[in-house]
C-alpha cells in the first residue's frame, strides 16, 4: 500500500480510502460482515475510512465504531454532516445549531473522542458560509475534530469559503470530496484547478461510477433496480433512459480496451485516480471470497500493457455522463 499526505494537513493516508455508504440497512445489515470488511481493508494497509451520519440513518457510523474499537489510533477517520437526521425542523443543514449537536451524535455512534476529517456533505443556501466555518473552527480548537472539508461543492463556493476564512481569521476547508470517474469528469474544468490552487486534498466518491466501471452493468443485460445503489437512485441505472444507454456504450468500449491491455475493468480507473493524486473512495457491501479481496490490477503474464487505459480516446462528452457540471445542483439528495 502506498501513502500520501492529505492536502496540506500533514496527515498521512493510504492512496485508497474505504467508503462505508453501503454498510447498514441500505446495503449490508450484517454488522459482523461489515466489520470483517473494515478489518480486511486495514490488514491490507488501508488506514483511511470514510462514512457519514446519514448513511443508513447513523447505522454505518455505529458499524465503523465497532470495527475500530481496538484500532482507532491507527486509522484516519472521516465522516460528514448536512443531510436531515429524523423528522422535525433544524435537524439538518450547515448551521451552528445543527453542527454542534450532530457532531456529538457522530462521536457517540463512532465510539471515539475525535474525528480526523469532518466534512460538510453539501452546500446550504440558507446558511452563511461564515457561520459554518466559524463552528467548524471552534470544533477544531475544542479538539473534537482535527480538520474539516467539504463534499460536492462547486468551485466558486470553495473560492468564496477560502476568502471568508482569510478575512475572518477562520480555519479553512482542507479537502473536497466530489464525484469523479471516467463517466463523470466535470470537475476537471474548474474544481480540480481550484483545489490545487488552495492545496486541498481531493477524495473522489463513486470512482467506479456506482458499479458501471466494474462491469456489473452491461449492455443488453437486465438491471435489478430493487437493491443496492440502483434502489437508491434508479434513474441512474434504468437502461430505458437514454443517458444510461450512453454510459453502457462507453462501458462496452472500456471492457474491450481493458481486455486488449490485459487488465480488469476496475484496474484502469484505479490507476488513473492514483496517478492523478486523488484519494478514490471505493466501497463494498460484502467481503469477497478468500483470495479475491482486491481486484487483480496486474497484466496477464503473456500480455504486456501497450498503453494506459485512458490512452485511447473514448468520448464521454466534455463533462462525462451521469452528473451535472455542479453535482450539488439537481443531484439526488441521498448519496
């Protein structure tokens, strides 16, 4: 396993971060199985785990807390806040009132005294960014979080946040977690240059495009819209929708190219993310059989790669497929 520093935080993390969105009722409700997945990842050298308060209504955080009971000091733990947790007013968003309350709930569910990276899951148009940065700065000073970042923020709002932090003497966003894959490349136009300018770490969610880049969904094959990610956002998987047809067309071309260079389909995007300096956040629901814990990213013994997977031009559009240019605008709320 290779490691790199997360932005300019000085925190050293593995090149892969384990995502836990599918732990709990939404994906895998077997807590022991989920704990085994986390332990298998840690045993392979991964030291970075990402969750969120809203994943399975807090259940994912509870599972992560169980898994890290005896290994907390060795793990960089990230979680998020923003989406509503339960019914009633003032139970979500980016206000001081909510964040102060919800960070305590996350600490309780995670069974820890501190969070290494606390991320604002989405922008909140009803709350001044100064209000959000102010409470997050207080949490750093109180020792409850070590650093904070944002997720799926458009580039202009990140720039505004940095300007406000500088003017008001507040801590600033240290990371951004956008969607990014071979099928969703909109962040290349403006977001990535901004994060580079401010020295932010980049964690990319859905690096395998919700499973499309694993080969799980193929053209002409039926899609089960009743389970997993497809059940959460069926509009992204329904093969009757033209945009999904285009994604499947691209997948077929990538399968052919992966075969030519002698690697598995997931290996290409994995190499691409690592070479670009991003922290991909792949997740899984079930532990693979023994000997299959990691995808085989090596070329076949009798075949030497002639080029990187992204060398051949495969057109997906200027901004890719599946996400708008600014994913926080018009994206499904449950991500």
